[in-house]
C-alpha cells in the first residue's frame, strides 16, 4: 500500500499494534507536550517526559492529565537528551523528540560516536514529509536542518536515507529531484554541478530504489504545470 495522507499513516499505526514510546526532551514546553499528548490520546504512542519536573506536572494538570500516569525524569535542559538516549539503549523508549532545549544540546548525545544512536558509517539527515492535497500524495524535502554544506558523497547518503523512508510509505521507486536555483549546470554554482553528477550516478545505477534528476528548481520538482511552463 502507498500511503498518501497523514490520516492513512495514523490508521496504519493504530491497526499495527506496534506502539512506540516517545522520549520528549525538554517536556516543560506547552507546544511539544501538546503534540505528544494528542498522539498519545489517539493511541499512536506512549510517552516518557524529561525536563523540569514541576513545570511538566503543572502543564499536565492544566490539560486534565494525571502526572502519576506518566513516567517523568527530572533533568536540566542540557541533559535531557542524554537521558533519552540512555532510555533508548535500555529499550525503554524508541524515539527522541526535541522540546524546550537547544538543538546543539539535543543532538550532541545522539551523535556521540561511542554512546549515541547513529551506527558507524551512517549519516544522519532530516526529512520533512509534506502532504500535498492537490495531488493526493506526499513529497519529502531533505536535508534542510542538519547537514549545512554536504559534499557529493553526503548528498548521496541523504538521498538514500530519504528513499528508505519513501519505501516505508510504500513507494518502491522514488523520484528524486536534486535542487538548485537553476535548471542548467553552471560551474560557478556547485549545487548545479553536484545535481548533475547525482543524476549521472543514478543513470549508472549507483542508487537503489530511486531515480535522480537534476538540477531542478523547487517549483519544477513538485509542479507538473511549472515544469511544462519552463519546457522541462
């Protein structure tokens, strides 16, 4: 099955019986706590809350939740992620989630080469999953949060990570657009050169389960009308 909406994903999770536990780091934050509570109320996940214990309990009470029904770990903001990573290694949690804490403090324990969550040789990258109601499908954007200036090899790894997510959504052959500001190769713009090379790598079958094309501007990647207007 190809999942095309968040509602379809929710139904699949609920029917699977495979409920994951989120470790919310810096849970003394109303917005991130609301997101986790909503998911928990829907039966999509369990939750472990890490952070300022008094503030977390007050926020739970404001939302008519009994603090005694939650496992709460008291922690300074900078140490919340360390606790989450430890819980995941112990099998007591599955997913770390950032709440009220600095991104650098959240990421540092996750990326620790000895005790973190990333296996040696793998790259960590971020994927934004966007529901596109007009065409009744998802598209993904990667990486707009973690890798600041990836080289060609890291871009290949970023694509492979995104394709692995696409497969979980039922997409057997993902279409990948290597983005740039131009649709033609310009040696003065490294992003166009890399995009062209990624396309050549795809033609040499160096990627599995995807087709890579580029360089493309963002509008041409997601809109057939935009591509046709530019005669692409």
